[in-house]
C-alpha cells in the first residue's frame, strides 16, 4: 500500500501540485472517508434495530 501511496503522491506532484498540498488533500479525503464509514455503520445499526421493532 505504501508503494501505491507514493506513486499517487508522485503523480500528483508531476501534475503540478506541491507535495504538501497533495498530502493535506489526501489526509482530508481519508478523514472524510472514515467519517462516512462510521456514519454508514451507525445507520445500518439503527436500521437493524428498527427492523427488530417491527
């Protein structure tokens, strides 16, 4: 995974982005993805609870 990550960063830098910008953007994307995953898991748990009530 580290090699693919480095390749992604290098490709973005080659496209004109500064490395710090790339890393900040990837960090933000990872945080958003993590929040979405948690939200999805909570929603699924709530739906399961609701199904048990019906």
